[in-house]
C-alpha cells in the first residue's frame, strides 16, 4: 500500500496572522492530474476545522476525489 502525504495549503507559513485569503487558493492542474492517476480513495487529515478543509479542497479542485475528512471538530 502506498501512502502519500501533502500539505495542500500554506496556512502555517503564509497566514501567520490567522487570516486566510481563500481567493489565492486556485486549482493546480498538475496536482489534480496526479490525484486522478492515484485511482484510490483520498482521506484528508487536518488539525484545522472541517469547514476550512472543505473550503480548501473546493478551491483547489479536488473535492470529488476526497472520500472523508478527519478534522479537529
């Protein structure tokens, strides 16, 4: 079994003041193509809230590939 781990947003690096600018999060075609080629279930594990995770996966274009989100709430 292969396991891939990605940091799909840069919250800890860029958004140090606690404000997230979701408008800067856009789909990355190369990343989406990679996700498609995995041909497996995608699980998101995050220390963020579920609503944040949903917002990010929607904005970067991978929502339809995500099976489940495990968040702090």
